[in-house]
């Protein structure tokens, strides 16, 4: 593995870029596929359909939902909607 130079000088400071260093910069190139997928997951939301809140839940409930993977907050929302529906309340 080639050794790379550090970005700091002996005093721990990052020196300013020189004109020569700026000319030597290269474009980063194509992003890795994993990062491209992550960036392309979702566009801007047109009309907010949910409200951001802070809620305290027991640790075991949060861990169980997180263990189900991405989208766990949406599944909590669905569980609460089902709870309301079972009691005759409209969730929307």
C-alpha cells in the first residue's frame, strides 16, 4: 500500500494550498456504487406527510424495531396507526 502524505505540517496545522498544489488537484472521479445508491435513495419531499417530534420509547421497543432494519421508524408509525384503528380512531 503506498504511503500518503499527511495534510498537516510539523506543528499540526493545515498549510494553505499553493497555486501549484491547486493545479495538481484531480477530480475525484466516479463515486463508489454503494455511495451512489445511498445518495439516490430519495429526492426532496414535495409535501410533508409526517411531523417531526421527539418521543421517549423504552429501550427494548426501540431495539426490536431497529433490529428489523431500515424503515424501522415507519414501522413504528404503522404500528401506532394499527393501534388507533383497532380502537375505532382514524389514523389520518
